């Protein structure tokens, strides 16, 4: 997941707006007031780790027989292909 500085800024601003809204509606909430660049880096890492599994899940969803893809897909996901 690679995004430009402007896109990252917009995403971070939107998340911070939601967090602030939640926090202002519930003062005792443990929701942070904002996220920081380190949080965005962590989110990016998690997305990169989970993306192969999301891609595999999407490719295996169908109204037809996909069992022939399951074993090959799992092997490739584990190998990192």
C-alpha cells in the first residue's frame, strides 16, 4: 500500500476527525484523540501482511466450484508468491 503524501494526509485527517467525534461524544472513551505518522506506518505494515490473504479470499469467492484453487492458493500464500 503506497500512497502519496497528500493522500496520506487526507486519510490521516479523516481518521482524526472520526476519532475526535467519538471522543467528544464520550469523554470517558479510551479512543485516542488522533493518530500519528507511526500509527500510519503500523497500519501500512498490517495491510501489507494481510493483503495476500485478502486477495486469496477474493479469488476463492464464487458461485462455482473453486476447490481446485484452494490448495494451490494456500501454498502460494504461505510461500509468499
